[in-house]
């Protein structure tokens, strides 16, 4: 994706989804935005900053649509440029016609993410805040929306700048000693410098941990539903999803392949995986499905092991119980709507108490969701203080940690202050790159090309 290098051109794009709806919004950004919209609006003199103006779009004197115009004057706008929003009816014929009228007047179509890129270029937000905008749009859980909003308001930038400011202070102290080296004045001792850089290293490690936690949660925690054939795994999947996603049948082995769907439990995104029943395969396809189940059990963060209340624990259950014993596992005794007689005997043979459950009546669903939520909160204790960071940020933090280790080594070796200051500057540069102060153009192109057009 190659972005326009011009900062004085005007571009536009729909800011709403390309589907018929009651209202659509078209954004026009740049120095010619206001005059362009005024050229086809029935009440051009009424368009004033931050006041909604109702009127008609005219094309060669003929009405195209009744619209509301909102004008935001530079620099007090999302992008920092003049910005006009056209709120029209959401029929896509109307939207396309308005876009064509704008293009006929010299306005070009925006590139993906160009509005937010302009906001970044104009200093309205730093790169961590700009990336958070995209995370808000693509978020799949309450936690992800909440965390992305915090980052859009500067939570990650603040954490980055706190470390960067400490590095700048440390570098200033070391460089001050260079200027007064002949007077033998020591602004900071080696032990103090080493203590400072070690504390900074610890802060970087903490930030990496918080970013990795956030990255894992944003991708979703894998929860595999496992059990012998015909134990009710697919019915439980459908219940969790509140839809008929998997085929349910009394015929054992109905599910031959893995089915993966996402669901939100207590605000956290889970990837629910319905696996093939573990048993004696009746054909090659079923055998492959069972092999995939074993692999998915190994990879999943959580396992939901389903047992049958009508049969108790049988020989068919043994391979399943063996496969899950080393995992974080929840045991469900399904089909309690038919009988509860075997619950006590099943519990005696499990390492932890099972949840009595009915996929047919939904009994036990609340307990299951609470236990999963409690487990995740304990496994990711500080998940609410984590960051949603992509590979770019985590890679830069890891490089910064390596650079901090190098800085500590040169301090321990009593290297000249010029060398120590050089190492610390490399550290500062990594943090400046995270916020976008020195980010290369190709990196910016990669980041903003992942945005939708109109944002």
C-alpha cells in the first residue's frame, strides 16, 4: 500500500458499512472539503463549524437526497484538517452518487486508514493511540473494547513515556559527567546508574508480559470440548453459542472434524472447539478426526471434558481422561435431565468435582461460565492492566530489553561515559519508535493499510 505523499489534497470515504441502512456517513477531509460540499448543497451559507445543517444535495439543480452536514474546522478535528461529514440516507445508490459528485470535483478516495494516519501526522495522536483505534473496530470482547479505549486515551503511551523519561534523565546525568570529567565531579555513580538501568529492565519485562497477556486474550483462549462419541459435545457447543452450529444426532461419531467458534464469557473472548469423539474409529476420516482431537487437547489452554450421566465412567472414557489429566480441565456430567444416579460415583473417580449439566435444559451453564471466568481471572491476574499490542510493539520492547542488558554490561565494565550514553540512546530510540516519533515510512504504511477505508 502506497499512500499519497501530498498533505494538502482532499479525500473522502464512507465512514459507515457498505450496506443499505437508515443513515450513511461520508467523510470529506482536507483544505477543499468545505467549499466542495458547499458547491452542491442547497444552503451553503448555513454551514458553520460544529452545528448540524439540514438541506438538500443538488446535482445540476436536481435533488439527490436530503442530508445533514456537519463541518469541523481545523485544527479542532479528528484529523487536524478541515473535516466535513455528510449524513445521508443509507441507500447505497445515494452513497455512490454522492461519492461520484465529490470525485468529479477533484476529491479523491481515501486509502485504508488515511483519516487516522492524517491524525497521527498532524500530532492529534501518537502511534499507540492510532493502533488502538483499529483494535476498537476489530475487538471481539468487552475486555478488548475497554482496553483499546484506554490505549486510545493514552494508557500505553503513558507507560512507554514513563520509561523513556527515566532513560532520558539517566542519559543526561551520565553526559553531565562528561562535561566535568576533568573536575572529577560525579553526577551519578556507577552503582546508581546500574541500579537505575536494572529497574528500567524490570519495567520493560513487566510491559512485555502485559503486552503478551493482552495479545493472547485478544486472539481468544482456546477451549476444547472433548469426550467419547455421543456424549453431547456438539449440543454443549450449540448451547454455549446459543445457536445450532454443530449437527446433533444420536448416531455416535457425528462430529468427524473440529468445529471452532468464538463466544464471550464474562467479557473474555473464548475460541470454543468441538472435537471428534475419542473412541475406536469406524473409518479413515473418523481416525483422522480423533488424531486432530488429541493434537487440539495438547494445544488448548482449557479443556471441557464431558461425561455421560446415563452410563457413568466407562472404558470408552478412560482414553479421554488420560489425555486431559495434565491440562487445565473442567469436567461436565451431561444428561442429568435423564438421570442423576451416577453423579456421585463419577465424582469419586475424578481429580476435581464435576459440574452436573444438561445441554437440553441448560442446567449448569451459569456455574460453568462462572468457573471458566474465575479460572481466567486467576490465570491472568493482571489482565485488566494488560495492553493490546501487536508484533511491532512487542518486538521493539524485546529489542529494548536486549539493549538495556548491553547498557548494564558496559556500566559494570566501567566503560567511558560516552559509550554508556550511546547504549542508553539506543534504548530511547526504541521507545520513540513505539510511539511513532521515529517510525520509518514503510512501517507506517504497513500499520495503516490494515485499517478499514473511512477510518
